[in-house]
C-alpha cells in the first residue's frame, strides 16, 4: 500500500524520506503485540503453577491495562513536550525494564511480584503505544489515517499471533520445565530475551531519523484556545473514548479466558492445545486486520464497525451457550471481527481535532485501561457458574461498538 505523507512544502520532506520513520514506528507495533499475546497464556499458566483462581489470575490483565489507565495522560503530556522520538525511545526502555523484572519474580515464584512486573512493562508499552499510534496517524494524509493505522496494527496482530505459540511451546511443556528445572524458569528466560531485544531496538530508534510532524490546524478556532474544554464538546471523541474502553474490556476478557473456555467446552483439549488454538484465533485476528484494511478502500469505517460489532454479539452468545467445540470455534470468529475495531475507533474518535490531536490521542490510548473492566467479573462468573456464562459480558461491549459505528461516530 502506498502511503503519501501529508507534509507541507515548508517542511522540506518528501514521501521517500518518511518511509524509514514510518517503518520504525510500525515495527514498535510488533513489540506490544508479542507482550499482549504472552499475557493471556500467562493467565492460565499461573492458574496451574501458582494455584490462583480465575478471578485472581485476572490481576495480570488489571495490572497491564491499569497501567494504560494511569499512565496514558502523563505519556501524552510528555509526548507533547518532548516529541514523538523521545516518547518512542522512553517507552522502549521502560518496557525492557519491566521485562527484566520478570527474572527475579520468576526466581521467587511470587504471583504479586509478577503482577508488579507486568505493571512496569505495561507502563512502557503505554508510552510506546501513545507515541506510535499517534505518529502513524499523523504521518500522512488525514483521510488515509484509518487505512494507515489498520495497516500498522496488522503488524501488532502478527506479534499477538506469535505470543501464544511461544507461551504454549514453553510454559505448558513438561520437557522444557524439566530441562530448565522449574515451572517459572521458561517465563524467566523468555522475558530476559525480550528485555535484551527491546533495549537493542531502543538503541536503533534513538539513532534513527524521526522528524516531528505538526498536525494540520484544520479544526475550529476554539480548539486552539482551549483544547481541553473543546475536546469535551466533541461528541464523537467522548463517545469514542467510552466505546474504546468497553471494546478493549471485551477484547481482553475474550482473550484472557479463551483457554479456560476451550478446555471446559472441548473434551480432551489440554491447556497447551488450547494455547495453540488461541494462536489460530490471533491469526484470524491478523487476517481480519489485513482483510478489513482492503475493505476500507470501498466501505466506510462506520459501516464496517457496525457490522463487525453485530457479528461479535452473536458469536459471544454462541460461546456463552457452552456448546461442545462450537463455542470455542465461535471465539475464533470473534477474533477475526475484533481485528479492525481498535484502530477504527481510534481514528474515528480523534479525527478533525487539529492541534488537539496529540492530547486527544493520549486520552484515547488511556481508554485501553478499559481492559481492566471485564476480566475480574468474568473470572468471578467463571469460578461460580462456569466459563461460558461469563461471555455474556463481552457481548454487551460489542453491542456498544456497533452502536458507535451506526450513530456515535458522527462528527456533526
């Protein structure tokens, strides 16, 4: 896909000169995709090795997405003051530190320590995503932002795809556990390698050419005078934040308990096999991303969001029915339709905001903190009534996504 950056003549920048920066920014999407893909496998792994309940294991998701809730606005303020490159490098360094903290956490085999390490790692990812999402959004023509961000998020989905494969192969493998002499040593080694790799990439980014792109001031004059007040009065932005929060909550809940639902509704399915099926589901997520990026050339983002939201409501109801094999396969379909939701809601929510785009983006990224909303109540329901029943909650979240596509995303 050719991308023509929206750079004014005075900037002296060509489309060719921005291909490198765009490539590096998109590469960052792989990092938090891999981290997220491993997160859901860790959830089930700690249930089995540290004897925590479904509800207790959801504290990993609460720590991960709670970091987004708490740190997105500070990340946006930092990006506003220091620029995109500073935000990208800082995010990478903090992410590496968080991954490194998994080494002592695994040594003492403490679940609270793992939760704390996850919070630090997610803080870095929050800074990284706030910078990269916004950078990709503004690094081109505004009308092409949904297609550009969907393309970038496709590489994020690639990272998510490899997460369960790595986790399933290492964390649920008895041979690996014996070879490394401990159930948590595979976790320790995995995150040590991630820490080193992310630090090396941070060094590359710190030395790379990443120009600052100033957003076009095409919004109303009052947006320049009082951006915070004006943002509140942008209906599509406010509803976009709420929709994003409930969407992320639904996505996280579906992924966090995918392995649990699969082992409960598919006779003979082991946790390792379920982890591999989760990888297939993330592949469906990746295919959905690329497929929808192509659809955006012919259909509006609003229409696609509405149809995909309705499809996922129906599929979650099938999952909630607890049908042998069918419920687990329905969740694979849910992943396909989720593929486009985050970037589409993101770009619809921040469009036409002019100089307020960076601040709006940081608040929109803060909505990722919605991932902390559903996992714990879903875990409680799963502990009390069985995992399938808990999938009624994400069905509600996807209904809100459909409503935003149909009505809430209008700018006037």
